[in-house]
C-alpha cells in the first residue's frame, strides 16, 4: 500500500472518531495506519486508546510496545513491552522488544535475566539478530 491509501484510511477513521463511533479495533487500525506513515507518537496514542477500551487487545499491545520503543518513553516502554512479552506467550518478537526497552532503560540486570531465560528455552540467536536501540552506544 502506498502512503496515500493510509492517509485516506486515517481520514476515514478520524471521521468515525469525531462522531464517537470508533471501537478498540478502530483505534487499533488507526494506530497501524499511523505506524505505516512513521507517525509513532500518534500511533502510540491510538494504541493506548484502544487498550483503554479493551485491555486484552493483543494487537494494540503489540503496537503500543513497538511505538513505546520508537518514542521517548523509557519507563512506559519497559512496562508495555513486559506486558506484551507476557501476554503474547513470550514470543521471540515480544522478547526482542522487551529486551530493547530494558537496554534503553539501562536495566541490564533484568535484560540479562530475560536473555538467559530465552537462551535456556530457545537459544539466543532469534533475539539478537534483530536487537537495536535508540542511541549509538549499544548494539544496532
């Protein structure tokens, strides 16, 4: 999809929001449209609103976890990514984002514990292959 299609979807979803007709799924969709347009702060807000309406929306939790890493919210990122890690069944993707948020928060002890736990369960390569951080002083 090109960005014009995402812009059109955003306009439609914002119209629904204005008339009070946007569900958690609608906010989730709005979040992913913003995500595709690299509007991470707006995407985070949409995912957060979706989670207010339905805390069990795993897709919105995933989006909020990703966006929390991409925006300057270190403390919130750790909690959101931890929730996504637990709720997703500790998937490799969720582990990567949780470890990245811990790295950015400089919580090396918890990061090491999670990496060791993952290594014992599945091996470490699936996590480290995508590991990145928000600054220039670490893996990336």
